[in-house]
């Protein structure tokens, strides 16, 4: 039977179509609303967050290193300058393969392994966008080679940075010190934000001690950069704050005179103002050129300095310790008066030696036949050892130690320079602790004349001499006179205490008179002058021991086995303006050292104001202002710079010659008057 099927159900198809359209519209509407809501979230509610993230892809915050403060002497002579150099810099944000970039860059910029290692250490702790120096102080050849292939090195730039320059080379090297590249050890201890963009830090001397004042505060700059790290726009800037300018108490003229006296000799000279403690001159010889260290000293240059038998890197004035010899006799004699053991009338019979009770060993005087009857005044003038042997036997090592430490022996002076040595004033406790043995009576005798285990620095000798000239007023040596800049720093330019003294005020004056007679008629008479009175004391420090009963024979000794010559003094004696300590290694005797001190007294008292020594050019403001140095003569090249005063066209004038009156001994006459024992 045939069946009939409807061909089309229009109503049902319409219903199905309508339902499908509604579902489709619903799905589309849902996703459209979802997309709109997401856009709203990103564009409205999270705009600041994502705008910042977007800007980071093109806007960077670059650190701006502060300019280092300048260093001047007390008269405004520029001692440490800044000048611009070209440097190659890289940042991690701009370079995909750092090792490949460095490898290709090495032959172009002639990078050393030391350059590469230093860069890798620094970039590990830097911000991703911070530009780190891989080579400082590029020369013209380096820049020309790189410019030809710059397109091959996106992210590598040549920038201008400031570095340090010392216009007077060796003259102030030990006291001012130098800056150098920040090493791995320093990276662990410094504030990385404060040193962002900075490659140099103070290493020794004033540069290190006052690093916080000299460094300043960094700033920053917002820049827009392209994908290769090239700067497109400067968007904003916070200027860095320059470091403080330091005015030191050093005097260029006096420093020059002191340096000339030690030229070709090993030793140290320290001169200070006994009224304030200001260091007027501080010289250690031989010296070195600090400019070699600023951008990285070559291995060859450093080896020559390190292996030099004369140790030019060693600051003898602050770190060198020497037996002080007879230079401590004025201070020691005042100790006998303080404890009531002697007075100015106390006298002994000097037969040329002293023996301890119950001991046959003879402690000999430098004069074999002795000085006869000797009191305190005469003992200072002729430097009678026997008198002080007797005094030390009466005083004992404990009281000696207690008294002499008040003058600064065996203690650091507190000078504002790093790495100061304390010297040694020995005691029974010290010997038991360090050598596990008991103190011997004979050791006390040796210490009384500045020998044995007793050692002092030239700085300590100058400080003790200043205290003696001040009638016991204590001073703390310092090289900073004034600091000018954003960071406040006060300097104490005055005495800071009085040594307790049981004697009379006249005792200090009598000791001064005895020291004046040392110069007028005693062991230092070779430097007497009619223009003013010098109070001083010569000394000799034995280098090679001489066996009991043997005679000192200079002819049998090598040059480095000869005795050290020492001298301390102040002038004018009645109103001291300057105190000086001289140590001349292997200078044979104190009279020779006194000869080195005389030009310092003459310059400071007679010539400084009338005819001061100045560099070729003296300016008070910063920038390339050096002593006759032209910008073209500033150091360049790869670690082989030699810019000492001698080869940088700096005039280093000699000390002003004083008039020679008829009754004033010439140098040759003065030398013949110096007695060999002191």
C-alpha cells in the first residue's frame, strides 16, 4: 500500500533555525562581553601596571655617577684633579650572547684577561639595564677601530666618564694615595646603589680614608632606547651630588722642600703644626707615580714597584717602624722629673759605661772615655747614654712604659690616614705574651736610649716632639684642614688634652733650653742659625748588632747595614710654629738627619711668606687645572701611562736659598761640625 510523506515541515525548520541563531548570538555575545570586559580590565583598571611594563621595554633608568671631590693643599694648590676619558660600556639588557660579544670585541679593543674578568665580576651584580665599563681610558686607536664595526655590536657604546689625575705625581703619592678600579672584595662590601655607574674607589691615603666625603651621591636619568640600546630621547634627570672638596693642611712648598732633601735617599720626613696637629708635610722616599694605578697598572709596572728593594709603595712616614735612638731622651728625662727620681741638679759620674748591680756586662756610652760629671742638661746636649741608663734603672720598665705612652709611643696617633703602624713600646707583659719569656733587666737599659725592642714611626716622633714643645699639651695629627660640600664634616684644629705632670711648668722650659743647646753647642750644632732658635735632638739607630767588646767598623758594613740617622726638633724655640721628625735610613748618624731638617725650618719660618714655592699654575676651582699640565699630556693608552711630575712638564722649583751671613756656617763647614756619635 502506498504511503504519503510530507515533503517539508516549514514550522519545524523555522523553530530549529531560530533556536540555532539564538544560541549562536548568545555565544557570540558572551565572548564579545568577555572580550570587552578583558579590554576594560587591561585598559582601565590595570593601565598603570601595564603601561609601566610597556615603558620598561623602551624607557630605562640610567645611573649618573657623581663627580669626585677635588683635593687641594692649604693654599688652594690642586693636588687631585678629574678629567674625562672614553670608556667602552655594555649592558645585559641589550646583548643576547655576552660571551660571544666579548670574544669578538677583544681584538678590537685589545682587552686583557684582567679586563674581562673584572667586567664579568661587576656585571653579575649590576642591574640588567646598567651600563658597565669593560675598558676604561680608550685611546684614539681603540675608538677608531671600534667605530668601523660599531654596527656589529648592538648594546656596546663608547661613553665619556670622569677619572682621577694627580698633577704632582710622586710628590704627594703616599699621603693622598690614589683611586683604582673596584675589585671583587670591595664589591661585596660597598653600597651598590651608591656606586652604580662608578668604577673607581679610594685605595690608600686620603682617597681611601675620606672616601665617603669624596665620592658624593649618584643621580639618575630616564632615557628612551631602541632595541639595540641606542638612546633616542632623554625624558628626565636627577642630577648627582658632587663629592666634597677637601682642603688639606699640607703645604705644597714645604712638601717640595722635604721631598728634595730625601731625593735619592730612603727615609721619611714629617712636619706638623704643634699648636693644632695639622700635618704640614709628609714625605716617604722613594715614592711612586699614583697615576699608574688609576685605570689599572700593568703587570710589568706593578712588578717593578713591588720587587724594588727600596720599597717605594711603603709609606715609611706612617707605617715604617724604627728604633728611635736618642731622639726620645727629652721625653724620657721629663719622666724622671715627673716621678721625682731626678731633678736638674742630679748628676752622675760617667766613666763611659754602666753596669747593673751583680752583673759584669757593660752598657757602653757612645763616648768610650765617658763624659765625666753629667746632669740632665748636659746629658741632653752631649747625648750621654750612661745618664739615661742610670735613670732607667731607677724608674723601671713599668713606669717608663706608662710615661712614654702618653707621648704616643706604642699607640696609634689617630691620624686620618689608613694603615698606620702603632710601633712598639715593650713591657714585661708584652714579652711574656708574644715571646713566652720573662723580661730581663738589661732590656730596660736598652729601651732607655731608644734601642732594643722599642720602635716608633716618624709620625710618632713628630707628635711626641710637638707635645714636648707644647709643654705637655696633647695633639692629634691630621691632614684634613677643611671640607666643603654637601656632607658636613668638622675638623678639630687644636690641642685635645694635657699630659699629667708632677713637675713644674719651668721644667718644660728647661728641657726646651737643653734642646736649644743641642743645636747651638751639642750634637746638632751643624744646623744652628742666627735668624731663630731651633730646639732639637739628634739620634742614631743601630741596624747591625755589634758584639760585646767589639768595635763598630763602618768600613766592614754594607750600605744597608749602616746606622739610621734621626732628628727631631721644633722652631722657633720660644714660640713653636713647626715640629719636624726626620728618619734617614742608613744615614750613619743624627747630625746627617739634622742637615735634612734645616731647609724645612728655613722655608717655613723665613721664606714661606716672602718667597713661597708654588707650582707653575695654581687655581682654586676644579676641572683640568694642573701644575702646567696640558690636556694633551694627560694619561692615555692601555695601562702604560707615566705621568710623574718629572715628565709632565711640571716645574718643581728648588727650596729658596737663604742669605748666608758671615757668621753662618756653610754646608761643608756644618757637615764637618757634626759629631759622628750622634
